[in-house]
């Protein structure tokens, strides 16, 4: 992957995002039974599910990978089917629907609510805390990899190198607080029912159609000022984030195994924007000034378990710059990485 100068199209991108490492293939060979991905319709869900399926096939394991979602995209079920993933339509807030969910000894929990949480605080808490309880009741005999976020730590000093898994949470705003609530619910049921769980504090996954680096690139390309209010960040190529999340299933435990998943680099927004400007041959302007703190995670524990990411920030910047210049497809979902208030 590192030797690619550019990614030609969405087909090649999806292939790369779902490409399992040898480590993931080995893990899928060790894991027993089917996998259910709850919330497969999100930004990361389709290619994570496909990675699980590809790795299982490569390991010679006959396994169902089932993707559960409300499927707001009418084309996604057919796409999943083409990849060998079984789509299952379900509103996970409907507790009566849980009886019809397929059994599986392995669950990847990706459902949740972030954007639009301001003004819909009650629904945000229902999605992020009530729903995990329903999932734990339904899959109390399974192992679960549950996605969370580095936002639960709150702001940390840029000089400290990012928050550690052992740091006390300090969430700001309903979104981050409800995500900490999600973790507490998973922990409660993990202890109560002895459910092996891994909690993935992701911060942030990037690909060519979505992510903090794309947000910065689009602003530079359009001549829009780049905000420095959140002057530093972490990001990780989505392939690596998916791989680490799937690998965490083998380390699921009770109480939960908690893992920061982020890139190793402390990324300067100003530097990234300047780099994009140089690649585009365009001027860059900024608004605001860098603060001494930001939402930052230290993912050294993940690297000790699973190794360093296969793709670094400079490679991501090169791919994204080329993609933006060619008018490549985008999801149209800004990350709002610059928000410091916790209101999304």
C-alpha cells in the first residue's frame, strides 16, 4: 500500500480499505463462529465487514459475516451481498427486533450517534447508552468489539503526547458524555454476564472520501480559511483502524479490554494545510490560533499489541491531494474536528 502513488477509483479504494493484513487473516483463522456487525451502514462499517469476510476466506474459514443496519442507503445491501456479506435490516432501537437478529459468537458494535446530537440530546443518549444495553442482553453469550471515541478524554495538553487508556475521562458535551455512558453500560454488562468485550477508542479514521485530512484539503482547495481552533489531531488510515478493531476480538475480556486506536503522529493542522496548499499550488489562509490542548490519544498500547499502522500521514496527504484535485467521490460528511465545545 505504501508504494501506491495514487488510488484510481472507488473500487480500488474499497479494495484497499478492506485488505486484511497477514495478522488479521491469522486472527480470523483463530476466531470461532460467525460475525455480526451492528451498524454496518456507517462510514467504516462496509469495508470492516468486508475485511472480516476476506480474511476469513483467506484463512480457509467458512464463516457468515452479517451486516445489520437500517440501510438508509438503498444500494448498500446489494453491495454487501456482492462482497459475500449478508445484510440484515433492523432498527436497533426497536427492542422487539432483537429476537430476529441472527445468533453469532462474535459481534462488532459500530452503532451510535454523533452528528446532529445538538438539539437531539435525548436521542443521542438513547442511541449511545440504552442501545448498548439491549445489545448486551441479546448477545450476552458472544464476544463484542465495541467502538467508542477518544472524545471521552476531553482536551489534553499537546505537550503530553495524548491521553492514555488509564487516564480519567473528562468528556465535554452530550456526545462525549453519552459515549462514556456507552462504555459504562458495556462494562456493567461485561462484569454482570462475564461478556468478553474490547472497547475501541478511535481517534480518527481517515480515507479519501471522509476524514479530518479531507476536511482540511477541501478547505484549502476551495480557498476557505482553515480553522486552527483545534490545532492538533491524531488520525489513522481506515484500513489500519479496521484491522486493529478486528484483532481486538481475540483480546476481549471481562472487565473490558480498552484500546486507543489512533495514528502515532501528532498532526499539526497548520502544517497539513500548508502541505496541501503546496501540492495544489494554492494559497492558504487560517482563522483562529492554536491552543495548547486538543483531543489527542496515545495509541502506544495498540502498537505494542498489533504493530504500527501500515500507512502514515504523509501517504494519506498525498493520496487525498490527488483525489481532491481529480474530483473524486466524497461522502459529504464533515468531521467538525475543529469543534472544542463538544457540541456536534
